[in-house]
């Protein structure tokens, strides 16, 4: 089986965003598509998935024009897509989401026993164990939801599987399971088109790499003959130099102090201190309680024990509104669901957290939003009036950051701030975090990326099974040591 895109062009509102993109792949291959945010990867994916009709060019399988008019057409032709933003129904079960439209029936009624058994068998077969088919999606972590999304795409055994940032929220054994699955799929002849900003895994998994920039394919690379540095240079158009800023050694007074903070069933006995001007990294595998802790500090979840002090004063954020009054801001790990209102313009998203009543003066607010958009280099230029869903993942993330920076916080909680963000944009975010810390903000940086957790932190904490299990010096610790703490095998 051979897939071919030849000179594909696509425009929106008279503005061309794909300028003659070409790509080929064969069954049994992993073809990685790499490029900076805004390079056109998302549009290309939607063309392949039948979600966008293209203006010119060809899309062929085994020399036959596909003529896709809808996502259903793509599915019928054996093309399945797992998007970066999840499309699951939170109130339905794992089984219902996986088998939607194809639930087994007996005598006209749904055979739930058979349905749950089938979903469980699929999850077991692809190596995504530990997920109960009866569980409602809203009760699963983001990582487990990502695994269900992937499993859903494999129900019909596709010939072409497109994975858009599938590893962005995975770590440890979950990440290993993904890599094993990709290799299993290619071994049985599936073509996997793999989009990722994690260049190390691209080099490990891919048979070839297609580099995109500004809406066109600019290079095809052999993973055995290229490097992260070369790919970053092609993406950014410049050498990026030092990735992580220099660490700081002097800090102010404690801004946030937790003592034995607990929430039943999620975490317990958590104590930590973050000083003004300090970036404290927090690493933990999925299920460690790291995101739940951040939400409890911000008042989005209610702690059931322990104390919290802000600038020496013991109090509790009973809801996000109270937390904001205390000078806190939380960038959540799922920007599409809890960070943005995707249907609103970028400008409105930027001022969303500072809106005060129906009589808010919009002109000054719009001026402030424009200033933030320029300051964070949110693209494309003139995007202030565009709906947020039209932006690339990296620019959506910058929009979330802009929204919270507009509140002028003194304590910034960042949960996976570089999820689905290209390396050049990551470096911009690291430098922005460094600048904010040097201006006196206390920052908690939660990350499932080991290299990032170590490189971007002044001090590193590790959580496991709802408890704080280690405080480490990022200047001297190794990734292996951090991982050992997170899985409980440290000396």
C-alpha cells in the first residue's frame, strides 16, 4: 500500500496555507511530519482525514485518487486520525466511546456484555492495560483519555493511522506502550503518519522525516543521518543556541507554602515551599497527583486536609476567584477544554480572566490584548479577531499564557506548559518563564518531560502515588535518578 500527496494546495478566505505540499509513505513505515507551530501540519492532517477539501493537487492510495469529501469517506478508505485535541464524550464510558456507531446488538438491543468484552480485548491487544471499559471518560486522566482515543481509532484496523502529538501527555510505561503499539502496527503493514514536537522520539521511531515550514514541505530527512540540532535549525531558520536559561541562586521570601496538604483519594501529606523568583519543577508519572495538587492550590478542587500559606498568611483558596485575588494563576494541562474558549476570538480569550461585568470598557481591554499578543509573538499577525480554534497548538498555548499574565499574578502554576509545542516555541516559553521569575514571580512548573523538568527548574520535586517522594538538585541529578524516584526504585 502506498499513500501519495502531490502538490496539495489549500486556502482559507483567499489566504493560501498549504503551498503545494508533497508526501509519500508506504505500508509498514513510520513517516514523521515535523515543523514549527503554524507550519501547516494541522491543515495537512485534516486534508488527509477528509475534514478539509483541498484546492488542487492529488491524494492517492496505490495510484487511485481518493476523492475524500468527508471524514467518513476517509474512514471508509482505511484512514483514521487521532487529533491532538481529544474528541471523546466525557459522560459516556470507554466502551461507548470506542465502539460508537458499531455497538454489537442481539435481537435489536445493544449487547453490553459483548461490547465491554470487545473494548477490553482491543485495549489488551494494543497494550493499553489498566483501563476499565465500564469507566466514564471524565473519570480518566488526560493520559488515559489519550490512550482511549488511540484505541478508538484502531477498532476498524486502518491502513493509514495519523497520530497528532500522541505522546504529549504520556510518560513512563504509557509512553513505552505507545512506542510498542506503533512498531506492532507497522509490523502488520499499517502506514503510521506521526506528528510530534518531541524530536528524540521522532528520531527513534521514524523511517523518514518530512520537514514542513510556512505551509510547504522543505526537506525529507533520513533519521539515521540527521540530528535534533539540524531539525531545530530547519524549523526555526536559525541556530537556537542554549535551550534552557541559566539557573538562579538567589530568591526572595516564601510566596507559597503547603504543609501536609491532602485531598482524599488523590494526594496526601504534601508539603512544599516556593519562593519569589524561584522556578520549582514538579515531575511525576500519570496518576501521581501532580495536576490534582495544582488544582487544589488554585481552588478548582477542595483540599480535605493540611494548610496553605500565601506570603506567610495561612488561608485557603476556596475557588479560582479567591485564588486569583491572592495573586495566583493556573495554566491547565488541557488548553482546549479548560484553558480557552475556542470559539471566541484570540483577543477575547486574552482578556477573559480580567473581564469585570457587562459594562467593561472594551477599547482599553482590546489595546491590552493586542499588546500581549505582540509581546508573546502570537501568530499569525493580525490574529486578534480570529477564533482561537484556528491557531496552531503553540499559539493557542501562548494565548492561554497571555490570558493569565494579563492578571499580573505573583504565583504562577504551569501544568504541562509546552504540551504540543515545537522546540523553537518551547525555548521562547522557557525564556519567558525565566524572565517572569527574575521579575519576582514564584513559579511551579509541572512537566512529564524529564529533560524539561530538570532543565527548566531551580529545584525539582518528584511525586508518586499522591505523595511527595523527593527533592532534588537539577544541577546534579540525572534523568535516571528522577525516574527512579517516580516509580519507587530509588536507593
